[in-house]
């Protein structure tokens, strides 16, 4: 099995696991990098691993030994559907975005360096593909989408170029058009930001995240931990706002005369602000470079007195 390096592993385990014999939910199982180490280090702990990608779950099943299989249950589920679970967890982990497996398999359509179908769905059985999204969008909406889901400054030019040159046979052809409209982008590939924005739109990632966080809070036992790694500023803003609001902070826009957001005191932040990976980790795992880790603990009694 090729080595998979989970992002901010030590920091995540420290935040996620408060009870060594507890029950944990990994809402973004991926390659089960974090969950596998949790099971190794805590022989009494159990994990429920969820992912919306059926291929990821199949792979984890193949790669899991019998002892871990006894303590690792797997369910195909989007985190917007976590409310279907009728159990309590001592910790819930979200390690957001796509996995290296999804990115590096050209057949999934996430890659801008190798040609693949215009797909980009994490769940290959649901929702519109990238080709369908591009077929039904006009230049203005596409531009706004690129602007809102990435920090791409040339969103207008890129949207115009994408609409003018389509339809596309594969992701490499689309990437070439994006790159030439984006112009030089320093060290990163000129298609990176736009591909990220398109992926976030295809998978409805911010809506999923908002629902996922709300669902997770309802599944947490008292003193259970909510741990989130975000890789994009839009995602991290949403996580920060959610944690602030649910730990009693006001999230109303500045300048309004009286608070209208009704803060709830259900969580306690485990630390202020955000934690980021150490330089040594980024040196060996460049995927970690944009990671932002936040975590909170559920108070003894939540809004329904649990
Ligand atoms: C960064 S990877 C997780 C990596 C994992 N922590 C590990 O170390 O192996 C993110 C995973 O979350 C899944 N995912 C993303 N959005 C999801 C959603 N809304 N519901 C369920 N799974 C999702 C992706 O399919 C992907 O497998």
C-alpha cells in the first residue's frame, strides 16, 4: 500500500480524541488516514467512516485489516445527510475538499494536468457533472462563481474565455483555455484556482459544509469534539463563523444597531483562531500548505438540554 500522509495528524488527534474508548465519526473518510491512526493508537475506540465517494469506501474496505474492520464501520453518506444517523459521537472530524486519490485519477475529471472527462463529481452517482454545469451557465454567472469560490482576480476574462471556447472534449483542453486567460500565476498552475472554483460548484461544497456542521453538532455527545480542516478561505470563513456563533459570539455584519443573529452557547472553542501546519510538514506534504484547523468542544448541555 503506498504511503498516505494525513494532514496535521498529531494536531487533529489531540483535538478529536478526548475519550480513548470513545466513538468517533470521520465525516470525510477519504483514505482513512486519520481514522486508521486513531484506531491504532486507541485500541478501545470505534470509528464510523463516511464519504460521499463510493470508490473511497471500497478502497478503505480493501486496505483495512480484520482487527480494524471490527472497529471501523463504513457508510456512503454526504455530510449534508448526517442527520440520518441516530447515534452520538465523542468527536466528529471534517477534513474538507478532495483527496489525493480523487485528484490524481484523471478518470474522475479533477485534473488540470492530465486529460479526463469533464466530471469532477465526488459522488459519481449523483448530481450534474462539470460538462452539464458548463452547458447550462452563462458568462456572468460563471464569472461570479469563479470569483466567489476562488481568489482568482482574472475571473471575468476567464469566464469569457471558457464560454467562448466551449464545448470541451476533456479537462486538459479546458485547463489550457483557463491558463491562457489567467496569464502567469507565479508558482502555481494558472488553472488551479478556477478548477477549484468549478469543483466547489459541481459538488455544492459550501452548502454541504453549512449543513454538515449543523448536523455534526446535533450528533455530538456532551464534551464531544468538532474538528475541521479547511483548505480554502471561503470554507474557513464559514467554519469560523459557525464556531463563533455556536460558542455564543455575535456574527451580525458590522454597523447594525442591535444583534439579530441570536448566538447560541453550545460549544467552547478549544483554542482561539486557527492552527496551521508546521513548516516541516509542508516540506514533506505540500498538500498541507493551505490547511487551517479549528476545533471546539460541545458544552455539557446543548440547546435541548442533552
Ligand atoms: C481531504 S479528503 C479526506 C482525507 C482523509 N482525512 C485521509 O487522511 O485519508 C476529503 C474526503 O471528503 C470527501 N467529501 C468531500 N465532501 C464531502 C461531503 N459533502 N460528504 C461526504 N464526503 C465528502 C471526499 O470525497 C474525500 O474523500
